[in-house]
């Protein structure tokens, strides 16, 4: 299959996933249940092109592969990350950070596919660049990929230019491998600062944190991870897990147990619908 055909197929799948998501996806709320301020109206189509400066456009590849790159839509700057999804039903969201990793991520993807469940992956650029085929699979399987910086630094110790570089390079590699730029961002270690919120908004990314930490990063044993997720289960909960950054075989085994448990308990695992 030609590369451009692959992209077309992925985009069709993404569009299909987004349509499903729009029907069945819960909304998102900020920390403290505050409502986000209204976003400015966004022009679409030819009007939008007229108001953008030429410098806002990225260089297009000469070969013409893939969809045309569009500049990200600026978002309203938040002051706190999103911690949970707002839902009237039993919706939860699974998120996996720090990958993709060839030893662990494929097993997690296999388990998600077995139960026909979508999840979010907050990837690091330095991992993504060596594992682009895993991002392509995430696109094919309908998962949502977010930006988790290039090298996983403590953003609170970086200057604005370095933070921008960490985020922008990662969005670039995600766009190349996944087929579109990320619309979600998660700060490493959950350490947010004003620059991260501002730069994320400029790049069209909402800040997403989590509600329940599976503590899999401590490698506490599969049973403990399963217990944390199952005891933390509640409507609107966003679960933090990891598919890289250490030995994640416990995380791989844990999802095989807690995912069917959550489904049997009546939870629907969801991902955010794509903003257009
Ligand atoms: Zn992380």
C-alpha cells in the first residue's frame, strides 16, 4: 500500500472514531468543576485562511504525501489541568504515559483491541520517533495520542524556549506518525506551570491530568495495580498508567485483569472526541 493511501485510510478511521466518539463520549471538566471560559469563535474554511498570517503556515513536503498541514487553533489558556471527565453515565478513561515502547505497548494495544476499547496515549517524542509504527497502529485502532514532551523533563525547571521546543518537536513527530497533531497535552510528573498552559493553548492542546494514579510506576506488583484501578473506579475517573519508563510488565498484566472487571461492572471506557 502506498504511503498516501495509508494516510487516507488512517484518516478515514480517525474520522469514524471521532463520529462514534461524538455520540458516546462524555464531556470534560476542569479541576474544581469550574467551567472553562468560552472560546473565541473560530472561522472555518476560506475565511480562516484569510485571517492567518502566511508565517502561520508550515512548509509542505515537496512530495505531497499525507494530508495538508493546518496551523493549530489557539485555545483559551487554562490555569489548571483537566482532572476528570464529566459524565451522566458510567464512563471512565484509561491513559498510558511515557511510551510507546516496543516491549509493552503492543501488549496493551492487544488487550484494548480484544475488548474493543479506546484509550489515550501520552507519548514522549524521543520514544515516538523510534516507534512510529506503534503510533500508526494507535491511529488505525482509534486511540487518541497526546503530547507528553520530548525528553520527559520537569517543565518547572525549564525556560519558555525549551518548553516550547519539547512540546513542538513532539507534536511534529506525532503528526508524522499518527496522521494529525495532538489536541491534548500532559506535563511530565504532573508538574504544570503557566508557560506550559500558555504554550499548550497556542499549539491547540488542552492540558489533561488524571483522577486515579494506578501507581504502576512504582512497580508495586500486578495485584496492587489492579486493586488501585478497581477501587478507584467511579464515573468520570481518568486513570493514569504507563507503557514505558521502566519495566512495565506489571502494567501489561494488570490491564488484562482490570479492563474486563470494569466492563463487567458496567463502565464504558471512552476517549475525548476530536475537535474540528
Ligand atoms: Zn510521564
